[in-house]
C-alpha cells in the first residue's frame, strides 16, 4: 500500500489513458 504519494491517483490516470488509447485504436480497425 502506497501512502502520501498519490500512487492510486497516478495509476488510475495511467490506466485511463492506456484504456483510451486502446479504445481509439479499436475504432481505427
């Protein structure tokens, strides 16, 4: 567990960006 470093927020933001990127790639196919 990470505390006081905003780890969860960073991971959530990263995963959201990765998911969005994947979604956009699916639309191009």
